[in-house]
C-alpha cells in the first residue's frame, strides 16, 4: 500500500498544479461577478501559444530553460487577451455568461486546431523538451513527507504555490481584493462607494484567462509535451474544484488535489501492479464519477458570490 501511494503521489501533484492555477483564475472571475465556463478554451489557447513559442525558440536556443518561461509568459498573455471576448460579451453586452463561455470553448478548440494544422499539417505541435523533475535537496530526505512531497517535483509546482499564496493575500489583505469581492457580492453598493465595477470585472476575467493559459502551458511543459487541441476536460474539472472548494483559495487547493489524485489513479493505473487488477474502464471514469458525487453533496451548501452571473447595469438598484 505504501509503495503504491509513494508511486502515485508525485504524479498526483503534477496533475493538481494545472487544475489549481486554472481554478484560482476562475476564483478571481467569479469573485468579481462573472461566471467563466470558458476555462477549457482558455487553457487550450495557452497550450497552443506555449507550444508555438517554445517550439520556435527551441530551434535556435535548444536546452535553454528561459525559453520555457518565455513560453509560459506568452501563454498567459495570449489567453488573457483571448478572455477579453468573454469579458466584453458578459460585461458590456450583458450576454448570458454561460452561453458566452460555451462559445469561447468552441472558438478556442476550432481556431487553435485550424492554425496548428496549417503550421504542421497534423494539428499537433511538439516541444523538444520541457521542465525536468528533480528532488528538492535536503527536504526530499525527510522520512515519509520528503518521499511524498519533495521527490520528482517540478519548478512550476513551487511557482504556482507561490502564486496561490500571493493571490490569497491579494484577495483578502489588500484594498484591491476588497473591491473585487464587493463587485461580486453587491456591485451597486460598490459603485456607490466609487468602485468602477466594470473595470474590476474586466480585471477578474483577464486574470482568469491568464491563469488558465498558464495551466494549459504547464500541462504541455511538464507531462504532455505536445499540443493536441484539447486538455481532456481539465477546464471543467477546475470549475468543479472552484465549487467544491467553496470559492476560497485553500478550499480550492484541497479540492484540486482531491481531483488531481483521482485523475492520477485513472491515468497511471495500468503501470502500477496493485491498481492493474481493477478493470480499466472503472478507473477511467473514476475522477468524473467522484466529481459528480462531490458536486451533488456540496451543491446545497455552496456559498457562491451573491451577484455572480448577473449582468451589471450602472445606476440601477
């Protein structure tokens, strides 16, 4: 049992990180009052741009780690710009935010595959090399904890955990965070207090786009290595993690690890002897069944921002 857990744990953390950063982005959007189910599409855009930038740079700077960071930055920037489509439709046009997010997913998938096919002929873009895993010095030698948390880890894992810490402080310990959260709870009261609600909502959606783009690029540069036009539904799983985590950063961390662990069991089951005894189809559907059960259990106690999903009309009460 311990050997199985030791084998699974590092992979579970790797699967958790893209989910975590994407769900954290959704938190910013929904705390500002805009539902963003376009996370899947934004992750795809991030994966595409990351693959394109890194593959082109690696033709000239093979082996340089800074190339990978440039790819992450480009993915975040491109996805943030792409999220403006959803922001404009939801905020300025008062469009149905669910329909707008669905359109984002459809556009992203079709557009990126079309561009990739024109560039490569196959629709796939492969990067020569991504981030390498490593054992954290000293910490990896700690009994039990070191073997679980500090072996076969990636630099992106620690970067995203730092982003989580900064985001938590930003949302709950700064005037910006108070303004953003007020726009998702009582937008008209926020406007009366002098807060520019539409601007704050634009910022929330763009942060969600940037973080989702990071998530898509991290998948590419850690365990995928190739853009294929999809991210296996992780955008929707991130949205489920947001609800499961009760729209709180630490809750999201716990929820994404839970779902990341479930996804890991499904993905590595056939190469771990103790899990290979289970029928593959059961383990493949396991994370999605767990997601549905979790949503059913926690849906009644969900405490979403009061004004999330509601169009904002300035001056109306």
